[in-house]
C-alpha cells in the first residue's frame, strides 16, 4: 500500500494474525476493516447501507478512495 509519513509501509492481515504479531494491542480496537463484495454488487449502495448502520465516526471508502488517502 506504500509508505506514509508515519510508516515505511503497510500490510493487510487478518485480525487473528495481527494480534499474533502485536499481542499487546486490544482485540476490540480496529483501525481498518476490509469487506469483499460479490462480483457485480453495487458499491455505492453497499457503502450507503453500511454508513446508515455504523456509528458516524466510521468512514467507508471504496478501494480507489482508500488508495488516495
């Protein structure tokens, strides 16, 4: 995913593997989550549905939006 000002690089992993790598982190604290949609799914509809159900402090991005962060 590339470097940022705070890190030399990033990696995506499951929550289980993350907790194995960083056992001192609290299980309930999630920084980033990934949802895979079925082929042909309406991404904007999925985003709207998730945003309506999740707390207002949760941001939802599609892949292209996330890359541009």
